[in-house]
C-alpha cells in the first residue's frame, strides 16, 4: 500500500509540475488573455487574423467537403440570400471572397455569436457603419451548420 501511495504521489507531482511550467503567473493574471483566439499568423494583415469572439478557437481545413458545402448552400439560400449575394452588394456585403478576407475561425464565430461580435468586434462594427447601421440577425446556427456554410463559402471562392 505504501508503494501505491508513493507512486501516486510521484505521478501527481509530475503532473502538477508539467502544468506549472505551461502557465506562468504573468499569464494567469493577464486580463487580456483570450482563450478563444487561435495563434496569430504574422503573414496576414491584422484584419485577417481577427478571429472574432465566440466558441471556435481552431478550424481544421482540408479539401472542401462537397456534402457539407451543399448543405451550406441550402442554408445560405434559406437564411442569407435575402441580404447577401455572392457577387453583388445587397443589404449586406457580397460574400464570395469572404474566406480570402477573414479567417475560418472568424467566420464561424460570427455565424455562431453574431450579436456579441456586432457589439464588440471592431472589424464587424466598422462593417456595420459601412452598411448604414444594418445588423445581421442571429441565425441560431449549430456548429455543424456554421461549418457547412463555411464550406460553401470556401467552395464559392474557388469559382
């Protein structure tokens, strides 16, 4: 039994040591620490690395998933088309090249956390001013639906 507690104590100390080295006291007290932001890509402009505010911190991209893109197109046609077209300004901006202007994380966070981003994200606030104060209504999308819309935007950008 003593051997078990000895090993247990060593393992606990090892785990706590690893955890302690990952987070410094400066990081723990940093009020600007944003746990939802993905690492910054220094090859992009500041506007492009704005990952928005929301539950998404990372999006793994691979080849475009055609099935998801088709579902995203259906969602776009049912929820977005009244205000957005791919190539023309309507009530909102054209969206064909949105994946070239914003990160996938930003796009998904905006689709999932629309109201908060309109209130707090500087690039979204700027866009609202450009479009005469018109805000996008929250579409109540799930993460999977937001991802399918992202796939549709990725597919549209290639055409």
